């Protein structure tokens, strides 16, 4: 029984050592892939900066469109008020003429 126990124990130890070696190689490989090269870092920074600029441009354009819309609405309201005031002036002038005639 001692020979069987040693055989089984040897197989178990071999499997554990094999698993440990595979784990260590995988960990090293994962560690190496996590390291970025300087060129990649610079490229990533350029891409991030470009995306920030694009976001800022889009935001500014949206603000310009919104301000133009507000300005056009205000202009339309001003024109309507101007037309109403002109109509009111014409009505007052016609009433004044009618009262002067009488």
C-alpha cells in the first residue's frame, strides 16, 4: 500500500506543480500585455485630446444654434409687437381724425 500511496501522491504533486507552472506563465503573459509602450500612450493621449476637442466643438455648435434660435424668436416677437403698435397708431390716428371732423 505504501507503493500505491507514493504513486498517487507523486501524481497529485505533479498535477499541482504543472498547474502552478501554467498559472505563473499565464500571470507573466498577462502582466506583460498590461504594460503599454510609450508610443501607445502618446497615441492614446492624442486620441483622447481629439475626442475632447470634438466634444467641445459639438457643444459650441449646439450653443450657437440655440442662441440663434432664441435670437430669431426674439426678433419675431419684436416684429409682431412693432406691427401691433403700428396698427394701434393707425387706429388712434383714424379715431383722432373722426373726432376732429365731428
